[in-house]
C-alpha cells in the first residue's frame, strides 16, 4: 500500500516509468507478499530481543540490496525519494508488519475462544 501511495499520489518513486503499468504491480502482487510471509514465518518470536533486532536489521539490509539492484537494473526509479529514506523506513515497516500480524493473530484467537 505504501508503494502505491508514494508512487501514484506523491510521485516519489516508481517502477519502470511513471504512471500505472502491469509490470509495476508484479512486485506488489507477488514478491512483497511472499517476502512478507517468509519474514513473519522465520521471525524469532521466542528469542531474546537482540535476536529480534538482528533479524530486522538483516531483513533491512536484504531489502536495501534488493532495492539497489532494482535501481541499477532500471526496474525501479527515484523521483524525489532518497536511498537513505529507505534505510530508515524498512525497520519501521517491518516492525509494523509484525504488529499487524500479531493483531490479526489476536483477533483470530479471540474469535475461536
């Protein structure tokens, strides 16, 4: 959702070229959900806080490398966005994804009680 708002509404970055195109939806519809499932599935829930922080840092580094490769390959472009913004955004977005998952899990738990 963040990508759609930042691309279409604010024109900060985008995929391939400005505007809506089918190839731009591929990562939003396929890659990001799969990466999110893998991120949540292997999150070290029962490990110490340091393990959790290192896990999020590792995923942040992976995301930054993936973004850089996408930039160099021409699949992704900036239009006012800076790479540094991504470095600060990814840990927050990953944490937000964990909160969302825990919230949904608690709703399901309450519903089944």
